C-alpha cells in the first residue's frame, strides 16, 4: 500500500512509514528502518491485527511493549488457524530470537466483531464496537453512490493457486454480467493483470473500508469468500451477502461466511 493510501492519517499525531516487501533483502532493510525510526520510542501497549507477521514481531521486540492488543483480522479468527512455518520466516525468527508463542503470550485482549464465534484469539475476547470510531458525516457522496447497489469484492485467489489470473478474470466477468453487479472493488493486493469489465470502486484511494461505509448504508456484497461478506453484515444486518463458492474452497475456511450469508452459490 502506498503511503498516500493509508487511511485516516489525520487521526494520528504522527505516522511512521516502514517500507517493506516480502523479499529477504527488503526484510533486513525494513529491520534497519525499525531500528532507526523507533529508537527513541518506548510504549507500554501495541495494537495490531496480525501478530504472526515477522515485521510486526520485530517492531514489538524493538518497542519492548509489555502488553499487546489483538484486533480482529478477518477469517483468521474464525476457524482453527495455525501460524504457517515458512522456511524463510523460521530462519529470520531464529536470527532475531523471535517466537510466535512469545508474542501470543503477551496479548491481553482480542477485540472481535463476533467474540462468541471466534476460534483463534489470544488473551480475553472482547466485543469490537466499530460505531464508536465512525464519522457518519465523512464519505457522504460515496455512501450515496453505494446505496442499494451490488458490489463484487475482489480477492487475489490467483496468488494461492485457486485460479490462474486468466481464469479469475473470466470467472469474475461472467458473474458480474450474470448478476448485474454495479461495482468491482479490487483487493489491496490485487494484480495489475486483473481485467474486470465493471466500474471500479477503489476504496484504497478513498481511504475507507467497506465496513465503515456499511454502518449506515445498505448494499449487496458478492464474493468468492471475502471476510467482507460477514463483517459488513455483522455491522449492518440489512446488508445482503452472496457467496460464490469455488469447489476448491474447503468448508472449514468458509464456515463463518456461509453462516452469515443470505445465499451460497456453488460454482
């Protein structure tokens, strides 16, 4: 994500940018930035949404925070998730004396939209009341544009072998045409090779999430299994959620989504 796309920068006194890519050389470059940019900072608590990322673990270790607050991170929290053990990740953790469990043990609370259905969380689960943080007057024109419309939430399934990029483009375009979908919302990690024949609604450029817009705006969400399918509905029960279920998806991963969807369409 470009620094200009980072949302709600005006809500912070200071924003420190760390330039990071999933590349071994860039990882050490990111670590040097952490050492330099955070050298004068001491904090007591860290809030984060993905405690398994090594870059997050490095920042936590540098800040020497005693307590961590875990914020919901989509589907990760709602099925029996296990942190992956990639060779590069394991190697880097050994170099910097990092462990997933050491981070998990310092998590005080996990804030969740649906605490009673959560499976993967650490510390004490607590209810996330998103409405406390929403400015209802912001993005009024975007809410008007989205009202009663149908959107397709994009997902880079070609990065995990569900589709090739060509198969993804073909499948999405057919579904958009068949179900008269008004807008396509690209995923933050979408490929430039996506070729979708539908007006784009780039929420990164708008510096807002669909969950924030859902608070007081009704629309219909279509997806292959995006967490948006249930997060928007938990925030606003009037949201309509449609799941396109590829045969490659396991029921375990999609269980949380299917429980909250209005309709499941098998592909």
